[in-house]
C-alpha cells in the first residue's frame, strides 16, 4: 500500500459497477462473454508490469506476473451501465485523449485483475486502466515490491543508494521516479511502458 501524499490523484475519475446501487435494474446483468485478448488495455497493463519488473531488477524474476483480465461481475455490471447510455466511446476517448472503439469501451471502464505467482502462492490486485500512466506504474511497482517482500526476498528491491532499505516508487512531474523513504528523489525510472493508443 502506498503512503498518503506520495503522488497526485488521477485527473480522470470513472464510475465502476460498484457505484451502481444494489436495487438498480443495472445490478442484474448476465455473464461476461469476453476475455478481451489483445485489448489495448491489456497491452497497456502488460507493458507497465514489464517496465516495473525491469526497474525492480533480477529479484522480480522470482515471481510470475499475469494480467488476468477483468473480474466477470464487474464487467457484467459495466456493460449494463454502458448499455444504459451512461458513457459513450466518443466521450471516453475525449477524456483519455485517444480513440476508443465501442467494443473496447468496457475494458477501459472496468477494473483489471493482475496475479503474481511466487513461492508463497498467488497474490492478486486490481487496477483501473484509466489511471495516469505514471500513477499506474508506481502503483504496480509498489504492489510488486510487497509481493517480493512477502515471498521472502530479504534484500532491498531496488536498493536505496547508501541505505539498507529499498527505494519507493513515486510520481514526480507526471513521471515514475524512485525516492528514498526519507523523501528525497533518487532517480527517474530508466524503463518506461510502451505507449498504447
């Protein structure tokens, strides 16, 4: 979990199925039908995971990370919400600054599950793809640091120069950076996610 005030909040806010009241007719949708293979969101998240793992160095090879896709229940509710005309692909594209096709829209609005498989089992997290790129990278790196710590990795990952603790990921000027837990910026990330538009 990240410390408060470590980075700015994302500038784009989205509504997910969790915001739909329980009594709403939108809360009764059918099963999810798509795994969203090849979806631009999947490519964006996979690229961000790869960049975070590269930044964490060789220790990150001790775990396997997979982008599992969207939670079926959330995808069902999101599709119902979109069918009710709550958000169009044109509006989503305008907010994101990219072209969004109608069939891709549920993938941009839903939370995506990511799993890390290590010696202690599987740990899962969920990310919202509409987060700013740097924020997404920092959140994933922070989660992966915790997964590595839980897996028994005793060395600091990545090491903070001159200190016995790891650096912490942070957002600085809309880019992912590493900082000392004492609050000093150390360096920008050397690996960056591939842009997916």
